[in-house]
C-alpha cells in the first residue's frame, strides 16, 4: 500500500491504482487462508487465484467480518479496471479510493492478528 501512495505522490495514477488493487488482492487471500474458505481451498487445488474467486471470497468474508471486506474489494477492483487497465482516472480521482483500500489493510491486520 505504501507503494500506491508513492506512485500517487509522483502523479502516476495508473501504477498507484494497481498497487492498491494488489494490496486488496493480498488481503482477501490472507483472510481466506485464515478462515480456510472454500475459495481458498479451490485456489490451492488449482494452483492459482482467479479474479472471480477473489470476488466470491470477499463476499464470503463479508458474511463473517462485515461489509467492509466486500466494499473495499469492490473499490480495489474498480481501481484495477478503470485506474490501471483503462487508465481513465487521475490522481485526484483515486485518492479517496486509495484511502479506503488502506483502511481495508489496517482492518485486515487487526483480524489476522487475532487468535
């Protein structure tokens, strides 16, 4: 997530968007592993995660942890598509979105550190 803000400071909305997406991607994977979700088991079996599997996992996690997971995942995916792939967003467009993904990371750290 720190890289996302570094790119934001440099005026690179494309790379900032993708770094924030990758942070959210890793959050969903880590939480899925912690709770041994079916989506995690599938990813292990198949040897990789697919974006739709991450989306399904974020929905499953939301039922366990609250809507913050699904909401922040949706924001990260928006950044991935419109900020990175389509390059349609500016740094001013993405700043609030990056802050929401940062909140996701902070909340996930708390959950992951719980016994």
